[in-house]
C-alpha cells in the first residue's frame, strides 16, 4: 500500500488492545457493542484535535479570566448504516451538540459495490465539518459513495473514521477523494474473494446486532 498524506493509522495502545478483543470470535454482541463505542470515543478524541479555539472571558470563583474554548465549529456526525451506528454514541459523547445524519448502504454480494437505500443529512450540511463513521473500510465502495452523497450537497470538509481497514479500501478512498482525511485503528493484510478484511473481525454489523 502506498503512503498517503491523507491517511492516519492510530497506534494508541488502548485502541490496539480493544481492537484485538473485537477480532476474537468469542467476543459476544454486548461486549462487541461496548468496545466499538469505546474505540469510537478514543478515535474521536484524536480526530477532533484540530478543532479551532477562541478566547472567551469567564468568571471563576476567584476572578475573571480569559480562557480557550472551541470556537463554535459546526460538526455533523454521519454513521454509514448499519454498522456505523455502533461508533456514534462514543463520538457523540465528546460533542453532544453535533448534528447527526444517516447514510444507508448495503453491499451487493455479486458485484461487491454499494447500493443506497437511505440518505438523510442536516439541511446545513454544506456549512459543517462532517465526520463519517463506519467500523470497516473494506473495498472502499461504501466510503466513496457516502463521500459522494455529502459532496453532492455542497460539503467538502469531510473526515472518514474507521476502526479497521484493508489496503484496497484505503487505496480506493484515498485516490478517489484525496481531500478527505482518513483515520483508522489498523490496516490488515488484504480482502478475500468475498470482500471481507483478512484477518479482520467478521461482519461488524452482524456482530454488533447479533444477526449472525
């Protein structure tokens, strides 16, 4: 896989440790959901590191003071259904005022390409920084399609956050949308002939919702 300036692979021990537990076939749906939410929060903390700050005057119990606060940056969190929902609460806990959109895609098992079945975004999406959430960046088809939907509505300030990625998915998304910053908790070996990440963690949606 090439080195892309718009790709960040986290090496934080907590993210790596929790991802390893996610991979285990013996990890049940309850623990899987909890871990996905926890990883989402840990990743969100780093993804939003560049939020702009401004000086604000407040009064402490002792005196008046000028302090730094986030400068009202408008955020939108957009999970790709259905697995992206697992990451939403963790990231939302960091920025409770963020607007939420949803993009529903499923993968055609023959072509492995995404098919849209739902798309609902905030009306002012063009003026927001969008954080796209999807635990798995496999073929990259869903990620590219979701970015296309958002850009079609006038927004070009987009970050894509996944827990695990395949080299093929990173290549496709990074080349198709070089302006989108991609964050992932790990990059695995490859995709198999069914489009699953190897060694991966299986189908994130099925494991989240117990639909195996």
